[in-house]
C-alpha cells in the first residue's frame, strides 16, 4: 500500500480506540476528495490527496454474517481479523486495493489459515454474494472481471496486446486528469498568494507528482483469461456437445493450423468442422490427417445422436468422398451405422471445372461459371415472378414508365435473387447434357488477345473424372432445404426471405471467422484451445439466436449465469426470465480441438503409413481434388492448347456424345421455344432475358394498370445497355451541355436546355440519390422543424464537416444517365492517352465536366425550372467506371453468337414448402440437462459466541448500575458548581512552548537544543554536545545496571 493511502484507510477500518468496524462499512470505499482553497484552508495543495486509490473490502464473515466451515474437518472457521497483505487490482481506468479478512480452523493440527478471497470461502457463498466479489486473482497480481470480459469476444483484432495498449492509454489519461487538477490548484494557490488575496499564504515548494502507472505484460492478461475460463469450461463443452441438426456439413481448413506454435507446432494438418443447417458447429477438431484420422470424431457424433435418441441426419454435405464404386461412400463409412444421404458440395464441384480455365482473370471466366451454375440449378417460377413483380413496381415508383422484362431482370441483383427466390437442381440427365454443351460451346472462345478460355486437354480429363459426381450434387427428392427467415417490403409488396441449407459453403465462411478466433499469428496449444472453445461457444449462441423466430433481448454468453438466473426466477417468480434459453446437456466426453490432436499421438507408425497409402489411392482416383486445384502457368498452358488443337480437326467435337443423349438434345431444342416464349418484337434481344415469361404471367399482365403494362412504343424507342428507353433524349441533352464552356450562359442556351430537360422521361428527371447531401424527406410545419422523436444529436452535420471539411465525396458517373452520357462523350473527346506534363486525359475529362457542372449550378433560371444535378466526380471514380464499362462491352462482344445456357424456371410442381423458424429450441429427449448447484443463501445466520454472565439474572425492570470513578465524580461536582457560579472558562496554556530551565528559551532545534532519551542539552551549557552525550549515556547505563 502506498504511504499516501494509509491515513484514510486506517480511519475507515478502525475506530479511535483501535476497534475494527468492517461490519459497519460498505464493500466499496472511496477516498476523500482533495480540499479546495477556501477561507479556512490556506495551505498548499498536497499531491497525495489527488492520487488516492479506492478500496474494496471483502469480509463475507463480518459483513454478511455467513457461517463458514473448514474444508478439511467441517468445523466452523474462526475470524482472525484483517489479513496483513493487500492486493492491487487492475481496473479499466485505474487501480484499487483489495482487502480481506482471514479465518482459522482451531481444530485442525496444524491450524489451517484461509483467506477470504480463496476458493474455499467463495465456494461456500451463494451465487448472489459470490458475484459481488469483483476480481480474478493470480499468484501475485489481480485483475477486475470487467477487464477480462473485454478479452472474451473472439473477433478480429481483440488480442491481449491490444487490450494492454488500451488499458495503458486509459490509465495514463486518468493519471493526467488527476495531475491537471493538482497543478491547476497549485497555480491558483500561487496566484492568490502573489496578489495578496490570501494574507497568510506564501509561495511554497509544491510536492512532486507520483510516477505514471505502468501496465502489466500482455501474457499476464492471457493468464487471467484462462483463469476466468476455468470456471466455465464444463458449461462451454456441454453447450458444444448439445448441438444437433438434420442437415450436416463437414469441411476442413488449414488456416488455423498455421497459427499453432509451441510443442504442438507442425503436428496438425487439418482443422475439421461439422456444422448443421443453422450454421452451428457440432464439433471442431485438430487432426494430423483426414480419412481414417476422423473415425474417433465421427464415432463421438454417432454416440451423441444415439444417447439423445435422435434419428440420424437426413443429409451430409462433404467436399470429398461423396461416392464409391462399392456403393457406400467413404465419408458415410466413418459414420456407420448411419444411412444418411451423402451429397457433394456444388461449390467444390464447380471449382474443379474452374481449374480447366487458363486463368481466373480471363474476361469469359465469370460468364463460364455463371453458365455452369445455370446448368445445375433452376429457379422457382413462383418466387421469381413475385420478385419481378415487386421490382417492376419499384421501377415505376422511381419514375420509369412501362419497364420491359429485360429492364426488370437487369435491375435484379444476385443478392436479391438469392434472398427471395428458391432453386433446385435440374436432374442428372439434363445437367450432364448442358455441361457438355457448355464446354463444347466455350472451348474455342478467346479474348481480344487470342488467349483461349479453356485448356482443352485439361478440361477433357476433368470431365472424364467429374461427370460421375453429377448424381452426387442433386437435391434429394421432396426434401425441403429452405427456411423462412422473415420478409422485406419492396415496391409496396412483401417478399419472403429464405435461408438455404444446401452445401457446405457456409463452413467456408466460418473458416474465416474461426481463423479470427485466435488473435495474432501464433498461439500455444493451451491458448489455442482456450480461444477455440470460447469462440465456438459464442458463435453457436449467435447462430442459435438468429435461427429463432423471436429471440430474447438479453444478450449473454455465460451459460452458467443464465442457468442461475432462470433457476432463481423459477423458484421465486414461477417462470423463466430468459424464455428462449435451453439448458445444455452434460458434456459427453468428446475430444474437442487440440485435445483430439493430442489423443492421436498414441497412433503408431503403421497407422501413418496406412493413411499415406489411402491418400495416394484417392489422388489416383481423382487427381483434381487435392493439390491439383492450383492454376497453371499461362505460357505453358498455351503450348499445351496449341498441341491439342493441332490434333483435333476443325469440325471435330471436343468429346463425343452418347447416342442416348442426342435424342434428348433434339427434344430440348424443340422445346426451347416453348420454355422461353418471347414476343416477335423481342426476338433480337432474346439472349438478354434472364428468365422466360410463363403463359400465366402473360395472361395476368392484361389485368395490370396501364402504366405497368409494356407498350410497343417503349420497345421501339432508343434504349441504353440496360434496356431503359429514353436514351436518345438523354443524348440530345448532353450534346447541348457540351457547349457550356463558359460560366455565363446565354438566354437561348438556357431555354434550349430547359426544353430538352422537359422532354426527358420521368425516370431521368428523378432526384439524384445522395443521402449524405440531401434530406430524406422535406421538413414540414410552420417553422420547418422535424416532428420525429429521434434521439440523434442535431450536431451530426457539424461533426461531419469538422472531420471531413465542407466537401462531399465524389460520385460515380453511373449515378444517373445524364452524367453517364456526358462522361461517355467527354472520354471520346479526350481519348488521347499521352500525358502532357501533369495533365492526363482523365484530368481533362474531370476539368471539363466540372466546368459544365459549375455553369449549370451557377444559372438561377436553370436551377428554378429543372432538377438538373451534376454531382462532382474525380479521377478515381471516372477510371473505375470506365474500366467496368470496357470490360462489360468486351464480354458482350466475345459472347456474340454464343448460345449459353440461361436461367430456367421450374416447369414441374413447385419446390417443397419452406420451413418456418422455430419459436424455441428444445433439448432432445434422452440427454440430461446441465444444471447449476445453487448454494443456500445463509446471510445473517452466523451466531456470534458471547461470554456467559456470572451471578443470577437481573429482572428486566431493574436498570443495571454502573460504578463511577472517584476522580470523575469529583470533577463532575466541581464542574457543576462552576457552571452555577458562571465561572466556567476554557483551559488556556500559560505558554505555547516548553522552556529550558537554564536559558529560558523554547526547547526546539531552532534554538540549538538537542534531546537524547529524555535528556536535553542546552547550547549555553559549558559542556559541548559530544562531551554531554558521553556523560548522559554513562548515567543511563548505570541506571540499567542497578535495575
């Protein structure tokens, strides 16, 4: 304890007579505030009073009167008082003292001493009193629980070093705040003394500041986190082994193994995870290899389902071992005796075909994968038509009249399609024929430089190997893979949102988050296990909340605390406070994480040899699966392609087609016009349609309002690349805007611009969406004041301008069609790529555009009559837009004449009904819930032993008499007599010092007097101090000898 804190702490703990008074205090004791300068306080500020630390007094025996017992013999512990050692606890922005009492068991030999903060004492307290204790103790140090909770979150960047730096910053700011207060008071004291306002104050030498606080090492913070996790480890493991699912997904990653350091470094090859349809993780293990190395993990899952009396999962998605010549997939043999349907993840299946491409930077690479996806899936007609109807209404609300199907489909994004529409696989026969046709169609396509998209020889080998896996990617017949997650309103219409359980792509996303569970780049085996378990527990809780229809607003990851809260609320209130919380089952004993890896060390060398042979056999069967997925060198592949093209004739197909499938292709070509019925006037734009138009939709269109129907005039008018009409009107307006080369505009120019603007379609007249510039809605009311009850600060705009200045972010030229057309013309005008000095073609385009924009904004008549807005652009947004436009046009030119498979609407009965969200998760029958042992609250039950009184008991009506000393009685009589006479006065000392008997001066150091063991030496004495000291010591020794 610092010397400056001893004074106020002793005053709080003890009375003036030295009696301890902990039972009369609160747990938290705050130091007194520094005294301010006042007429009664003229002293100089003391730095010690500014840097006092608060204190937490932990005395469960005295404060709460809880009877405590010895953990050896069970007898009652005896309180022995305050323990002579304090702990300094690290808090978020300061440090505080932790003081406790200690106990002794008098029956144990030797006597056992126990501190109040030990686990022996804390385990005997009920949960309510145990949570009052605020700290986590290590061998020599202590830390507050709030600080440790900041380390629990397993997100990106939440490391011990980051927390150490944050604590150092907060502690330093608190120290500086106190230092500024002290120095400010010192400055005031000097000012008052100098000006003479305080007559008795003089400038003094002020005390120095205490040193700034130093934060402990980051490794100690990890140690504190481990100590905190030890109390919850069984609950964390029990929660992980209580997860089940109907659709399981298994995948492995190497990302986390690269972070394993210490003794276990290099011993792990894979991290295998098994998840369910909600994204919750059933098990995660480190393993030295796949295949047989996962038998123990699979056996644990099988036993978990069996003990819970759960049926085996319906589906198992894997990235390998999906089929076998024997009929039983290798992955299913691991989970014997399950009869689960095994399916290959479609994303991994498509990635194997991507290896047959020269490079993923090829302009036709994305269209190839998009067409490959269309070969596999077909969309639900009902969902697609609902989305198209909502998008059509949304475009009409934006001012577009009579949008065509092409415009509506191009306005649908991939995210909207995946969120609102369901799909299913086409079937083995249809998918096989379409993939073959796709490869044959694109095998000869090249980019503008002549680089082919497909390596023909490699793609032949891929097709020969992968066509047998097409049955493995088909959806089970009649099985619902979609869950309804909610609804969104779009275009005045409610659209259902879905979550799909197909494939293991969600695990690929989880691998990224799992890698972030471990902060930094290295972690020991113990820390790795700690981070993994904590991260998995929090991940499963979040995914479980998302899967429920109405999750509880309480957000807590401490399973033990939630169990305690529900148990107490049930016994007191009769219901659970956290209603959607399902207690986990007891830990099943399955090995998790690093434990699984360490459990494999008992496997001998023979097992490792067998594993290598098994991997070699797998590579021989499917060489594209393991390490052959990397892209090859472009130059070497060109030579291979040239050699392959030399062997094939010009009219020869890439691979022959079986006879039984030729008839199917003919039938498909005959039915294609029926599947995609397109009006005659849109035959030229046939390839631009994303979805066909069913007959029932065409019939329903006749009943739509006139503004929502397609008109023949819209199909004959000029359109842009998206198919939106009115492009010729935009072109005429931008041609006129190019003439605005001066800041001043003539009246003829303004009137012509207004006429051309009025001639635009309503879609091009709508206000440019710039939410950071314009308000979302106009303010109403007499004083133009918003009437919303928002709690947003009114100084948001001022804050933004303080950080970012008065400018606004640059916009993309694609923000509206007027800006886009203007930039197209300017780029064509300044297309010379040569750079002259510091001026480039991009600079000329931006400068000219800015000049036109300033001319438009600077004309009042033009701003009053039109809503023409030309937002600012810069070189970055201009180049990005230009390159995207060039790539889009390049792909369009390369695909001219190609017949690629498009998206298909399901002609069969619609998909199975999607499952609704569950209201509450239920623990499977057969598992024992993990409970919490509630300790009885025994506060106030301790009986303090008292000594028995001698003699007979006095009657209650008789007051006991107390003896008064004679001296006290005499003084009371004398005092009473003086008060009656009125002669009572205050005692005054005759002198304010003790005078020397020799010289009469005060006995002080200032006058030269010195003291030795009660004897005083006068400077006027004939003897010097040294001679007097020898004589005095001799007298003192003689007295001691006589005694």
